């Protein structure tokens, strides 16, 4: 079932902001198999899909996102699905329609068991993970997951267990200078040049180190500033990515940028603010390796495949950050092997897809 589902999901175009068709397909697929399905509106995006299975013991959330990035240049394979050996090519095949297909197939299989043989399961397929995670934020705000004990996210991890990830702030830095005639630059304050000094010295900021997540990072994403005719530019602006680890918060990030400006003796006024976004910032999180659900995950993985899973931690952000912080539940991320995420000729291993689906079923059974 999982491979047929993957082919169907990849054939449906669903760049973030255009998830309506895939949302309707998943809802109909589950309804046709007897599940009660709820659609949660996400304004401007496809509806989130929610389905529940009653059971005993803990409540587990299964989560996958329906959207993809937009189609890039350079594809040599059919972006709407092409099989070559063990590799299935297609936009979103790895990130994350294969994981979503595995979750749906596992959910359907668990529905064939009695309530005593399965935990309480909440299946969720969400919109806009590739943008601002509007779908997952609506899901958390709705309160529909409040009774959950653990979350399983099917992002592609190459069959490794991800137990945390760095967080992210997007920072807007503005320098206000003083206008003057460009022939007499000493009479003004060149905002572009002052901002350039700051950007060029970001590597001087001392970053906090975390035992699991490593260090955070800075990356300048956008710079703008220009003169009005033959004038010294008096305003310049930069958008800077700041990935953070546990222990680093907004006040720390803001402070280290202002402190750097002070050490550089920048002229003009330096303003540091958060870049406006429609959902909250993605904060870092870590799940303890000796926690109850992680121990169970490791045991079931060893019983199923003869070895415990390799543990990893995420360098960047995703919906899992929201589950790990704002929902504040143990969040386990585990998905199939693949490659070229967000790039041309994205692919996923069909055998890995099948292994992952099999493991989901065994793990869910073990939660009872």
C-alpha cells in the first residue's frame, strides 16, 4: 500500500500554499476506509487532515506535511513520479511524501487491530511546513493534541532517529546614517558601509556550544541600501539567519549583535529586531536519550532490524520544533532514506519506505 500511496501523493502538485488537492485526496482516502476525518482550516492553504483511532495506553501523534517546495530547474527525471530500480524520483518524494505514505499505511493497518492491541493514535497531515508552519501551528493552537504523550514525525532522516534540532531566529538589522553629498562623504555617515562592517565581522561573535546540538550559526540572507542620487546613503538593511541551540534566546541574539556594533565603533544608529513572520519563532529542543519513549524506540528497532537506530540531531528547523517546544511533548523524527531534498531529481528508496512503514507498525504496537 505504501508505495502505491507514494506514487499517488507525488503525482499531486502541492507546493506550499497549494495543498487543497492533496488534502482532499488524503481525507477521501481515509474516509473510504471507514475513518472519521476532520479538516482543520488553514487560511490561504490546504486544510490540515486529522483522523483518530481509539486505543489503550498512551496517545501518539503521527505527523507529516503535505506540501513541497516549488519545482526547481535542472530536473532530468519526471518530477511527478519515475521509478528506476530502488529509487523513486519526484518532487517531494523524500521530503516528505514517502514518510507521509508510510504513516498513512501504518495508520490504516493499525485500524485493523482491536482497541486493546493499539495505542490511541492521532494521524495528522499538515500544510505549509516549507513556509511558516502555519498548518502545525493551527493544529497546536486548536488544542486537538493536548492529550498527546509522544509525537512521531516522518521527516526523511535516512532511517536515523532524530532527537532534537537547533532553533532559528530571522533578524532584521538596520543602520541609520546621515545623508551628505557623495563628493564630501566625510560630512555624512554611510549606512551601507557601516552595515557592511557589521556583516563582515559576524564571525567574531562567540557562539554557545551545546553537547548534542553543537553550535549555532549566522548567515546573511539579504542586504539592501542605496543612495538618493549623488548622496551618501543614510539607510541600509540586512536580513540575517541565526540558528540557535538550547540556552540561546532572542535577548541573547539581539544583545550580541548590538555588542558587536559597539566593539566595532559603528557610526550611526543600529537597530536590531525580529523579522516579521505569521507564526512564532522555531525554538531549539532536545529529547533525552534515556527517556521512556526513546528506550522503547531503540528496543523495537533492535528487535525489528537487529540493531538500535543511529541517533542524530537536526541542524535546521521544521514542524518538529513546534511539537518539541510549544506542544512540549517528546518528539521523535524518523523517516526513509533519500536524497536531493529541495533540489532537482529528488528521490527516495522504495525498500527504505517499506522498512520504515514496517517499523512504524511495530513501534505503535509496542506502545500498548
